[in-house]
C-alpha cells in the first residue's frame, strides 16, 4: 500500500510540528527546572540557617541560665565565707552547694594564701598555695596586687 502525496505531506507536517514544539519547549523546561531547583535550594538553605540560629540561641540561653545558677550558688557560699571562712554557716552553705550542685566534683574554701580551710570532698583536693595561677586568679582584673603596692 502506497501513500498518497497529501498523506505524506500531512505526516511530514506532523513530525515537523512535533519536532518544532520539542525544540522550543525542551529548552524552556530545562531553564524552568534549573530556576526552580536554584530557588528551592536557596529557600532550603535559608530555612536551615534560621533553624541553626534558633537552636544556637536556645542553647545559649540554657547555658547562660545554667551558669547563672552555678554562679549564684558560689556567690552565696563566697559571701557566707567572707564573714567567717571556718564558721558553722560557711560549713552549712558548703554542704548545701555540694549536695544540690551535682555539677561540682569538689569545692574548696581557701584563704588568700591558698591554704584550704574547708572542702566538700573527703579525699584530698588541690592545694593552690604558692601557685602562680592562684595568685593571678586572686588579683583578677581589679584585685589587689599581691606582689606589692600598686604604683
């Protein structure tokens, strides 16, 4: 069976039309896919950054709260020890901080020379007397100079 010329022309026209539609639409689809992929990647990256910042902020707040609680416990102990380092009140405050503050493995109350006056542990702790780091810690940013008068 042979086809007539008008049928061949119609068939060729269909193929050419299909090829032309593909030639125009395929590059457009590829460009649209690339743009959508890029837009999605940017959006996901921004969302992940926001989530990461939120988690970091939350962790920072929790850490600051935890540190504030520890600092408050030690401030109460230090204030009590200032009145009498070996007094019953200081021993009671030390026992309370040691019992409630499981974060501390050892708490020691020392005099300005580093001699241990009270300790929360039954075993030997650290002896800061004569240690340079203890002298520097005592001086702090505004503490008195142990080496002599300020000049």
